[in-house]
C-alpha cells in the first residue's frame, strides 16, 4: 500500500459497488484509493451476507445475456477455480430471468483482494469516511477518521458507494427516504450446514405446492409440480421459500415468529460439491430508519432474537434439517431500504414498464419494479401499485445521469442508493456492480478530460464512456 493523500479518484465504501468502481477507475488509468470502514471488502456479498442469491438476473426471460462486465469476469474466474457453478438454465427455472449463476461468496471475497492488487487500487481499510472537503458546490476530497485520528484525502472525483448515502448527504445532496414505517424490514443473514438434502428434496417432491412458484409464470401449477418432481439435484430449485404447512404448524405451536417467512436459498460450495442453506427471510425487523442509530441498534438485538427462534424451528420442523447447525452469520444487520440520492435522472416505474432506452445507457436491467419485502409471514408482497416487468421479456436501460447527483460537483453515486424511485430501486447485487463499474469508468474519463461528472453527460463523452464499458464486456445494446 502506498501512503499517499492525493488521488485522482477516491471510492468511499468497499461493497460490490465500491470494489467494481475502484477497479474500473484504476483500469481507466486513474490513481485510485478505496476507503472502507471495515477491514473487509465485499459488503453484503460476503461480509454482511451471504445474500440469498448473488449472481442472478444476468439473462432476460427470452434467454438473452443482458449483464456481463465485472460480474461476468468474476464469475468466469471463479468458475475456472471451481468456486462457482455454470449458469443453471434448468427446466424448472427456465423461461424466467430469475436464474442463478452461483458463486461461493467466500472465494469471491478472496478474488476481490487479488483484483485490487492486480489493478493497483490503493486500499485504506479500518477507516470511516466522515465528511467531504467542499468548496462551494464542488467536492475536492474526503475526511476520514481512523486509529490515526482525523485525516484528509484529496481527489478530483469522489465516488460514494456506502450503500446508505451518508457521505452524499453530508456533501449536501438531495435525497428521498420513505417514512420509517414504510421502509422494508432489515435482516441479519445466516447460513445453515449439516442438512440431509435428500430428505428435504423428498418432502418438496411430495408437496410441490408448498414452495413459492419460480420459472415461467405462464405455466400451470400442475406443469410446475411435474418439473419439481423431475428435479435430480436440489440445487436446481435454487431457492425454496414458503413451506406454508410447516410454518403454520410451527406458528400454532408458538415456535415461529410473525415477522418472516420460512425458507432458504441454496448456497453451493462447488469445490467440495457441498450445499448449504442461506437464510435471509427468516429474521426481519420492520420500522427501522437507516439514518437512526437507535433504530439500528434495536434491529441488531431483535434480529438475533428472531434468528434463535428460526434456527430452532428449522431443526424441529424442516425435513432434513434436524442436525442443521449455524455456520455463518452476517456480522451486522444490513439495510434493505434507505436513502436514494436524487440525480440528474430518476429511474422510475415508467422506465421499467416501457423498457425505456436512454442515449446515456451504462447497463441493462431486467428486474421488475414494485415488489417489496414485508415483515410478516408472506415475506414478499407487491407494492400498492402492483409490480411490473419490462415488456416483451426484455430489459430497460440504466442511464449515466442517475449516477450524477443534482447540484453537487465532482461526485458520483454508485450502488444501492443511486437515483431511483422506490419502486425501481437498483439495489440488487448485479445492479450495484453495473452502477459501480460505470461510475468507476466515468470517473477515470473525467480525470482524463479534466471535466466534471456532469460535464461528462455531453454526448461525445457518453459515447467514449460507452466504448470503454463495451471494451470491459458491459452489455449496452443488441438485446431486447
Ligand atoms: C438482508 C439483505 C438481503 C439481500 N439479499 C439479496 C439477494 O439475495 N440478492 C441480491 O442481489 N441482493 C440482495 N440484497 C441487496 C444487496 O445485497 C445490497 O443492496 C447490495 O449488496 C448493496 O451493495 P452496495 O455496494 O451498494 O452496498 P454495501 O454492500 O452495503 O457496501 C457498502 C460498503 O460501504 C462501507 N461503508 C459504509 N459507510 C462507510 C463510510 N462512512 N466510510 C467507509 N466505508 C463505509 C460498508 O462497510 C460497506 O462495506 C440484500 C440486501 C439485504 C440487506
């Protein structure tokens, strides 16, 4: 590590958006520093997670690949090392965009450190960014608190990847935040091992109506059940949420709590050909505000109370889980909902519903608008307006302008809190890597041309940004 205080680009936060932003900025020739409050990189992907699904929605419902770039590169590298599985286009999930390209989150975390070194990203860990250095509306660096006290770092462009937008708010950015009680519940994720998967699969095959439907939604229930009965490896099912009869029995006996549903996601360890269960719907705490530390403290305590109930219930009621044990837990509760920083474009319902194209497209998404987590036994529900998918089994464009915060200069936003209406929240892992990679590439171009991120919105620069992204395998065109 170089002990330096002046950079072209500083990235605040080392989750999925931050690491992809830092690598893209460094690849663009910028002298780059990534600052992370923890000693660990990866965020929800491997530190607070594991998440239920990590590499999903990379294909649209028509089967076209729509997200590649950083996510494709890392999947390929992990596949070569046997720490990932090929994208699973099995019959059960086919016809849907909810298809998994499993990676082992622990090995993903190790790969990320390797990529930091390969790309000459300077790291400053164990360091909390507490403020920005600002002159009028322009940001010129950040203020950091760590074991050495207070430190100042200069940068031509700062990329805010904290997930919560804390730094952007201190810089004076406009944001939206729902009232406390309308926020999605927050969760401490955990992983169970020691499962007899043959027993679990036998139960599911005998009761295929007990898990939430996946795959092509035009199928009749009986067509879906038949596909489930034909599954050979439980990993083909990918996620299994529901288990309504089991959960209701546990509720009747006072063995399940009212805040979450039952179920889990498959977490493969490809090199050991071993499966674990990732649970991220089994503890959920509502009415917490991302900007209120008292709320967050209560959430940490309450999540752990719920996890104890959930693990005991899994062991008592879920077929195959009688000897299951807790093998990993997120180190802290992570937040599904929080501030969204308002930018020059606000991605919204209509973008998704119309499958809108933008001149400044920096990536694609197939993700529907309108689904929300709820803190009850259903776990997931539609918003008051319902849900909508892009038309024609296709995609919508993510415009560069959603990364550029209004009014403030020399700042880019990437990750969960990019500029979007709540219904079109770009918070899923693949989306945070798309916005991270684009913000990093854009920041490097700003440095190269001596322009601000807002000036980069001009068409000639956008074309150059898109060429850079295409050269890094980002998909911007050629798909529905
Ligand atoms: C419980 C839960 C389950 C989820 N499940 C899934 C799922 O199954 N699939 C999916 O695709 N998505 C899932 N998501 C969404 C997705 O995981 C997150 O939205 C995504 O990981 C956010 O990435 P990010 O880079 O924006 O932020 P994060 O991954 O949260 O990273 C932010 C980083 O910034 C650091 N940081 C914060 N503040 C500072 C500061 N002031 N100074 C320095 N560093 C700072 C943090 O320590 C962290 O490392 C889930 C989210 C939650 C909360």
